[in-house]
C-alpha cells in the first residue's frame, strides 16, 4: 500500500530537519557557534523586509515559552524571541535589506499581488514537534499534513513573478518548511555541553498544534522585533477550497511600463552588503538533498 500524502510530506520535512540537526549539533556541543554579528554588536537592525506571516496558537506559544525559560537559565546571553514575536514565515516578498526603499516604493503592487491570491487561500494546519538547530539558531520544527502551505507559497511566487516583483524573492533559499526560529546566538556559550544536552532532550518534545486561520503582511526587521513590526494588511483564510483559476493574472500595458521602470531603478542602485543568516547555506543544502 503506497504511503499517504500526509506521511510523505512529514517524512520530507523530517529529512530536512534531521539534516540540519546532524550538520550542527556536534559543533554546538563543542561550543563552535556563529554569533549573529548584528545582535553581538548590540546595534539596531537597519534591515527591513516585507513578509507574509502566521502566528502559532496560544497553547503552542506557552509551551515554547516554557522551553525557552529552561534554556535561558544557563545561557542567558543568547537572543530569545518574545512570545509575541513567534511566527511562521509563509513567504518573504523581498528579503530584509539595509536598502529597502526601492522595494517599499512598490508596496501597493505587492499588496495587490497578495490580494489576488489570498481570496481563496485555505487554513493551514500545523503541528509543532521537536527542535532542530543550525550553527546560529535554534528552531522549532513544524509539520503539515497537506500541501496548503506550499501551494499558497507557490501561487504567491507565480503572481509576484508575473508582476515583475521577484528581484529578491527566495533570495536566501526557497522556503518549504514550517519551522519557527526561537533562539539566535549572539555570544559564546557558557556551557556548550549542557546546552547541547538540553537540545537533545527537546529533540522530540511536543509543542502542540495550530490551525492558522489568518495571516499578516508586515514590514519587519530580520528578527521580527515587535517594536519594529508594522502590519500592512491582515488576511482571513477561507475554509472553502479554492476552485478558481489561480494562474497569474495577465499584465496590462501600464504594468509592463511600470515594471521596466522598476527594473531600471533596481539595476542602477548601488550594491548592498546585507548580513545573511548563518543557517541559510545549511538550509539550502538540506533542501537540495531531501
């Protein structure tokens, strides 16, 4: 009997998370981490992006908060996300950059692109279970039992590309998981062995389930800092399965003219040196080898 789609999806996600874990837990145990340079410097983050996010349920937030309190007891110098900052990234419309103005100038067009897809987007059921790591972060593993999340991501990607807004789309890696980043390293570990042991104990810890029924399009910094976050628009997910054609809408002559102008503006702006997240290379590798 062939495996169900839900089992296949779960196995694929498990494989990605396992690869991240195996690539990094030994280094963490040895104290070989990669502190985030912005957090380590204690400076405000100048980078801004535009991202579609969901939030975990209150029950999941409480369980994650308890886990982070346990870690903080013996590694207080690290950066722990506040419960109000826990989030699922559905899709970054452009990767957070220190030069966001050319992208924010097109916010209305980004919103229109998202609007056209979100009208029939279905709720997303997620299970948060276990942790995985990279050399610079701790992540809560998220699992889904159908393709609603990635189908939404792909529909958004098609529309954004059709609207010529994709210059920084999937700039870090192609997002296919449902993880939540909850800790970032910013200092040497006090007791690396003990910290790794706590992560081992939480490897299969159950954090609960969430039915994501609304999403937010937000302007954000790299860390989704609550004092920086600005909601552009809220979307309620429809419980009725989509039946309409979800192919990108055709471009009008005015759209084509605007796209050409935007491409010229972006190609003529100076190069930026944005600081990438340290787990990006690991995530790309895990996705390639799944």
